[in-house]
């Protein structure tokens, strides 16, 4: 058994939930978390979005606005994200990962999230005290 | 790869994250949690507080970076030279696979 931890955009929560049902793993636990990724070193990845945001800031102090927008886009700031914990049988792991990736891919180049896979030693169903894969 | 979960004091959150960025480890997920430790909470007068607010910092790291990150957290989360009860804990578990959604790559 494996634990899949996926960190995704807040507004992709519903798409992720739907994708999980479609891939056959309806059960999950979700948390609101704050997170950040690697620093964006290649500034060309965020150039388009930066230009869009700078346009919206017309009329304001350009240097101040640019510092603020850089802070949002380059990855130093903590950003709200949704964290899904899914426990799955070994054979189900790859389809679930494919479903989560399909639902969360955007054109923004950075910030689509991460998926982690961890080993799980045992599962117990509290109601019946079943152990292992039958408890899933 | 490893998944590091560090439980630290809420007031130390920004300091720990700043030190991690300075050391070159930017990626992290931060959750507000409550918990208690070996001391069974804090007793003030007749009231026992056993749901003490903490912050959990979750990081997926390469094997080579693990010890550096642990020492950075260890250093920046301490409240004094000796440390004190309640400064936190660091848990490390194995991480089998990691995927980046935007590129679809199977890497951190």
C-alpha cells in the first residue's frame, strides 16, 4: 500500500476530487495548507504573467508594484494550496497519479503542484478491526 | 528521497523559512497544527493545555540535502542556545516517488 500526497491549487480542488472518483479512488483526506516551491530562477517562465500583472498596476508606483509582483511570482511567498492524502493499493498508484496530473496541469509553467508517494506499513479499519488491504 | 515533517513554534515559522531559503531550500508546505509532546502539555494553575498550537513544515528532499536541512531547522527553531521544552520535533520518512504536475516529470 502507498500513501499519495498531492499539493494542488485551491481552485483545482473540485477537478481533483472528480478525477479521483473517475480513477476509482474516491476516499481521501484534504487539508488547507500554505506552501511554496523552488525559487523561479529562469525569469522567462513568469515573464508573460508578470507583464499582465504590471498592466493591471498602471498608475501606481512602478517600482513598488514590480517588487510586489515579483514577490508573488518568484516563489518566496507562502501561497494557499490544498493537500490531498490518498491511501491506495500498489496497482492503483499510477492511474491515480495520472488522473491528478491530468486535472491539475495548467499553462502557467510553475505552481501546478507536487505529488509524493510514500510507503504505508499497515491500515486498520476501526469499525471491524480489519487489517491491511482489505481495510482500504 | 525523504519527506521531512518538522513541528516548530508558530513564532519561529518565518525565521525557519527564511533560513531555509537562505540555505537554498525554498520548497516547503506549511500547516497550522495543534499537539502535545512528552511533557503532556502545559499546566498553568489548575488548567492543563494539551492542544498547543504549532506549525508543521513539510519538505520533500534529496538524500544529499537531508542532513543540511535538518541542521538548518534545528538551529533556527531553537529558542535559546540550550533549547527548551516545546521547541519542536523533526520526523523523517522515506519517499518513494515525486512528480511535478506542470512538467509531468518524475522528479522533485
